[in-house]
C-alpha cells in the first residue's frame, strides 16, 4: 500500500468528507442512523446513491427518511417521491439509486453543505490501484442527539485485500450468505486505523462499521505530484464486510447499469466500466 503523509491523509479527509452524509429517520428521537449516501449530479438531474439495502428504506417510507442539510443541529429534509433503481437480486447486487424528482428537494440538496459527485470524480479499478480511501458514519460513533454530525465521521485508508482467496472465503460462509463474485466485488483490508474529523487517530481497532453501508470508495492514484482531490477516483460502494478482516465493495459498474432502469442515460455516460457478462435486473418505482 502507498505510504501517505499525515498531511495528505488530512487533505483527503477534508475533501472526501464533503461528499458523504448520513441518512436518518426524520421523525425519531434520538435520530437513528440508516446508512451513508452521496448525491450524483449528471445530465442536470440529482441521484441519491447508496447500498440497495439502504435505498430500500427510502422506497418503503419516503416521507419520514431524509438527508441533513447541514452539519450541526441540522434540519432533516425528506426528499419525497423518487424513481428507484434497486436490483431484484438486491442481496447479490447490493447497490441502489434514487432519482430526486421533486424540484424543491433537488434545490435543497444543491444548496446544502454537501458536494455532489460528478462524472469527473468517477473512475475504474486497475491492477496498480492498491490503495483506497473511504469515509462514513459508523453507528457506534454517531451522535444520537444529532449535534455535530461530523463527530461521527471516520476516514479509513486501506490496501486491496491480499489475504484468503475468494474461494476460501466463500467456502467458509454460512449457506444463507451471498458468495463473493470477483466480477462485481472488490475486497479491501479491514482498516487497522481510522482518522476522525478532529485529527484523532483510532486504532488499531476492530471498530464495528455498521452505518457506513453506501459510502463511496475512492482509489488513490500513485502520482504524488497531483493534489489529493485529483488523486482520488470513485470506484465502488461499500455494502458490508467481515469484522476485522474484509470490507466488501460493489464496483461502480453496477451503479452505471442501474441508470438504465430509471433514466435514458447510457451506462457509458456514467462510467465506462463493465461487469463482464452480468446483467443486473433492476426494479423501478
């Protein structure tokens, strides 16, 4: 794995942290954390991007789930009616998206403190990408009183997983669990350390990361002459993992295929990657 300076890690935290936000239930006290998400802005439309098991919460109860529009004692805004792209086999293809259809909700997101992912932020995994960065909101650290939202935000920088083979991991899974598929899955080493917003380092630890599902994962390009933001490319979405060993990421190509079910945007417009011969069956609403 690349060795990044403390200064570079801090710069990555500041940059990446402006794109990810928690999803919460608007009418509950304390605010329960459902997962992490981001907004993709493409072809003049806004899309909520997260794991499918998180997006399904919105589909089931769109008027009570929302996005905080700020970082401290923030108002939670419900996004209302949306058009959904959720795989029929959502446990296997665990990524989802929702097109924000209400103009007021779209404008609220635009004016919020969160930055939007754009085409220029997207990329693809290649063999020499051995370092990735992600940021999310673990429920274990999330402020239940919904004070400073950033207090529960963690950055982790991990290498690509080089431990047990996929075949070995799959052979030890419970029969009810979905096997790993290298065509759509990317495995990261479970982080040995985390960086908090205030610069505090946590680790080594086996921190339970429940709540980070939906976090976009960025590959860190090797060229140190580039600024941190230019070294980062979104390559997938976190959907789960094995505590202390593996973080499971679904490749961005699944999100790209999802657009075909909710819009006329072509997969290659969103990102030019491929899932091989896999076709992702999507639901719409």
